[in-house]
């Protein structure tokens, strides 16, 4: 009964896990579809927009107080202020501030959660003011690294800037010129970083958000799950296949160089581990210098392998397996576990054969195996030597010892009786 309940629980858990994975795939598909729909809608809005005319601008509020207050809000643009800023756009004449608005947005210190709101704002500004997109692109060209001589001074801000710029390209704020700038930026981040791989967080964040739209690459685990479930993943047509291939090639080549870097650190870590194990076996301990080098190498390796795994996931590529050298303690523990499992499963045995095992593990009753006649002969052979040995014992003087013991017992009894009579007489005298 208990076995049936356990089996039922396992089936329930399996079904629950399967339903969760299916739900994750469906949520991923819905997210892609929503992104594609929003991108196409914004691109259509920009393409069909009627920019504000001179007569329309004259009807809007252009007082210094309103425009100054608006620009102050825009400098701290974010999801919290976006709705208020969008409402003001329809009321305030900002035709003289388009360049300043573009500069404020490009230089703003944003969070990743602000990007959707800022994209919506930029799309609306592009619909209202014809020169806004050009001015905003010029501002981004100033801050995005595109030449080998450029330096990344603030990686955290660059991570947000690149993601925002890519989203603006996909939503139609920038045309082909924007994609060219984005391509140059990604080329800089990948081609100038094939040794240290310090730009992985920037590129991993970018690919996590736009790999499907920009590169045609789907997350590996969800893509695999969708294939197993027979589900098709949406395809974005915002960028052409040639553009997708170009961006994907840059990222996949960068991932390849990252894997080479991981393998290099792994080789060094394994070499140090083998050296330390050799020192322990031959000298009893390893040098402190070797152990410090091992710890430093292990820290670099673990950081790199984590970055490589995350980047591989968002680029839809299976992560290569890394074979790490085992330490002495790990080897002993693994060996002990394997022997224990083998003993439990009956693969190996501590006994050389079944007869030996039975001999040590089973208590045999010889009387049930050996004929009774043999036991009688054996007992008789045992008793005869005992009787002969008893006859050889010297009992001379034993009778005298017994008589002396009897006399001593009688004398002791007489003394005890006399002592009792004396006590009785003392009691009577008292009375």
C-alpha cells in the first residue's frame, strides 16, 4: 500500500514538474509575441505620424515656467514620472528644446525597469517632433563606444545605454543608421574583449532582452522544452535575416572565445590541484604559495564558467561540460560513496565466494548436519581423557584436612553457645 502511495506521489510530482515547464514555455512565447506586437505598433505610429505644425505649436503652452518645469522632470526621467511627462507633451510647446530633451534622455541615469517607459516616451517625441530622432541618435553616438580607441569608463551605465539603444532601434525610433551604430558598439564590445572578457555582463543583459528580435536566438532551455512539447516559437520580422545573422555571428564568436578562456583557466586549476595532491602524498602537505595560487585560479574559473553558462543560455547554445580535477578529500568521499552503493546493489562483495560469506554471516548448527553417532563417539573420546586425568590427581592427606576442619567447626559452635548462655544470665540479673 505504501509503495503504491509513493508511486502515486512520484507521478504527481512528475506531472506537476511537466506542467510547470509547459507553463514556462507558454509564458516565454506570450512574452515574445507581446514584444513583437509592441515593436510593430510603435514602428507604425512613427511611420504614419503627423508632426506638429507651426499653427499647432502656437496653440500650445510655451511659457518659461511650464517648459522649465518639464525639462526638470525630464532630467530625472523614469517609470515614475513617465505618465506625467507624456501628458505634458500634448500641452507644452517644446520645439525649441528638442536637442536638450535628446541630451537629457541620453545622459539620464536609468534603471533596467525604466527602459520600457523611456522607449514609449521617445516614440511619442519622435511622432511629435521631426528632428528628435536625429538629435537623439547624435547624442547616443557621443556616449556609445564604437572605435578601438574608446574606453569604457562606466560599465553599469553602458549596460543600460546599450539595451535602451537596441530597444529604440527595434521600436523604430532609429532606422538603418541606428542599427549600424548598434553593430559598431557590439563589435567594439566583443572584438576588443577576447582576453579578459570583462564585457560579458553588458552583452548578456543585451542578449537576454533582445536576442530573439535582433539575432533570432532563443533561450536554450526554453527552446529545448518547446521542441520536446512540439510548440513553435514566434519569429520576429523587425530585422532582416541578414541583420540577424550578422549580430548573431558577433555574439557566438565572442562566446567561443569565452569558452576558450574558461578552458584555459580550468587547465591551470587542474594542474595546480594535481601538483598539490602530489605534494600531499610525497611530503605530507602543500606549500602555502601553491594553495593561494589555486584559490585565485579557482575564483577566476568559477566567475568565468558562470558567465559562460549564462551567456550560452541566452544565445540558445548548450554549455560545454567542464571536467574538473578532484581534490584528495573529494576523491576519497566519491570513492567511499561508490563502494557503498556497489555493496548495496550487490555489484561487489567483501567475500571472495558464497561459501565464505555463509561461513561468516550464518551460524551453523552442527548437530543438524553431523550424524548423531559421530557426536556420541566424540563425547566418549572427550570423557575418557577427563576420567584418566581425575585418577591422576593426588588426594593424599585430604582426609586429615577434612577432619581438622570438622574439629574447628565444633570448637567454634561451642564458643558461640557459651557466649549465648552468659548473655542470658546478664539479662536475668538485671531483672
